């Protein structure tokens, strides 16, 4: 659906380019082209096509600047109509959040996992010693399951406090947090892990794509249980409503 929306916008900009002239035509053509690349990125699940690398935007991201600016504006508008949000502690040592800033950043956090593909992380976030970037498209799944599992394996053994975040903290970040819970043995399976995340952070709403991906990698996640720094205490599971 996201790809469809971007594609329609790109076609509309292309029509405007044909009906205009001069600099205005170039601007509409640039916007149309950036939407075309973004549409292809969503259809092919290639977040790297948006130009983010190691938390920052590479030079090639300039080609998609109109789309990236429009995405930031859309996210800002959505946040205006949502209640104020702040990172949520799911279990001791694991937080989930949306777009973070210095004002709401938990002081205890030592490691940050940035899952946003559509814009760069602020310099202060990238400067953190425990900064990780794994670009995942909004509404999509990690394009490389092996890279996802490698990161979960590393995070499983982190002794500091982890904050996992995406743009809204509703889909991508809860999905990663659930995987960490399973890998640490704090939840027996992905369904229990997702239920725990939802209990602690009610705004969490992983998509069908998120849930399907977690279930696909669940055997690998279960293999990670008990293989880290020893047995980990299981936390209380959510009570049935």
C-alpha cells in the first residue's frame, strides 16, 4: 500500500512536469523520479536504495531528496495527531520507542538500535558507542534475515541497556524487541514476546508482515535461547484479558 501511494504521487508529479516548463518542470520531474525509485525500493524491499548508510545519508540520497523531504513532512503531520510518545521500558534493560530526541532519551541507555530507513539519525545518536543501524522500510521486513539474526545474537549478549526505535515505535521496533526477548529466553516464542511488548507498550501494532517475518525466523530465535551469558530469568508473561 505504501508503494502504491508513492507510485500514484510519482505519476501525478510526472503529469505536472509534462504540463509545466523550465525550472518548474525540472523540479516536478525530479520529484517524480525520486518517487519512482522509492516505489521500486518498497516493491523490491531494498531500503539501501533510499541512501542511508551507517546511520547517515550517503551522497546518492540527494537523488531522492524530494521523496525524503515529503516523508519527513508526512511523519511530522502524523505525530501532530497522535498523543505525545516517549520510549517505553519493556523489561529491565530493553526499551522501545519511536523517533527519539535528547529530551526523551533515557539516561540509562547505552546501546541504540536504529531501524529507520527513510532518514538519517541525528549526529548525537550516531556518536553513541553502542549505536547500531539496520535499515528496514516502513511497513516492510528486514531484507536480510541473516543480518537481522546476527544483530539479535549480538544484542542478546549486551550487558547494558538497549533502546530499539523506528519512526513511530509501533511496528519495526516492537518486532525487533520481541526477537530479543525470545533470544534472551524472556519469552518462550514470538507470540508471547509480542504480547509482552503490547502489554508494556499498548501503542505497539506490528503489521502482518512483521509477525510473519518473526514466525519465519522463530526457529533460529529459539536456538539462541540459553546460548548467551547463561540462563536468564523469565519475566512475568502478560495476563489474559
